[in-house]
């Protein structure tokens, strides 16, 4: 989704588009509210359907991996690197699962925000009013996302174990890290962090307005003036 496709609107413009507090067109307001609820529930249903899809495929890949590693004819399939390919496939599906969870959550939050804005004149602040008993509550989608990260990390560890087991070079690297931990920690790590600090936080993130002005300048050509866009401050 590109920002260029959309024009930012104010709260007043939003209220006008959906006839909020407009008694003459109250039907539009109500229909928008009901559609927001309907689409929000649809996104939740799809969220779990997609999660089930990825759970099934990842479980199937992991089963295939275990079969390859422990099977009777495992030497033949290992020579074809099938265990390695299954690990890579597991990593790909795990990353895709995480991205799908984030995408689904983003659209769910989109419709929940619409409900927040539309409900007051129809049901009152029902969705925004929460009963709290002083206990800890947990996010279902949040736990699902963390499980996806656990699965991804597990695949990464299996990949590291594969390299350690099958290649002497990587085993030597591992032993070198263990034997020279102080060198890694006090010399190499600070060097890597310095490079990241310079190229990411200073050169990339340090650009004015995230580099947006530079991008607009290239579109407009030379000798172009720009005025900074004002951001609307939302009041809670």
C-alpha cells in the first residue's frame, strides 16, 4: 500500500463522508457501522483460516524433515540435500506466516478503528468500553504471532545445526567463537555495531523526514520549494 494512493482527511471530513451526526442521512452512518463490524468479523475468521493453513504446511514440512533424518534410507536422501531443502522451506513458510499474521492484524485494526469512530451515535461507546477485573489478559493474535516466531527460530537453529553437523568449516568457526569469545565480544561486536550505527541510524534514519523531501525533490526537478506537511494531532 502506497501513501500516494490516499489523501489524508480530517476528523470533520471523516464525519461528513459517513454522515455522522447528520440526521438527514442517518441510514448511511448505520450501514457503514454494520459493514465495519461485518468486515472486522470476516477478517478475524480469515485470520484463523490462514493460521490453520500455515500450521498444517509447517507441520507437514517438519514431519518430512524428521522422516528424512531418521528414516531407513536417510543416507540417500541426505546426499540429495532433502533435509537442507526442507529446513529452507520451513523457514520460508514461517516467515510468510509471520507476515500474514501482521497483515491480517493490520486490517483487523483498520476496521476496529472505523467501529470506534462510527459507534458513538448508534450504540454509544460500546466497543471502546471494556470490563476489567484487575487480572492479566492475553492477546490471542499476539500469542499466535509469538508462536510463529518460535517456529521460525526453531527452523533457524535446525539450519545452524545442519551446517555444524555436515561441514567442518562451520564447526571450526563455532569452535573458534567459543575459544575466542572475548575477541568477538570486545572487538568484532563493537565494530559491527559501529557500522550499523553509521549506515542505518545516521545515514538512513538520520535523513530529514525519512528522506521524503529528497524523493519529492527528484520528482519535481531542480530549484523546487517545498512546504512541510502539517500532521493532525489526534486527541484521545
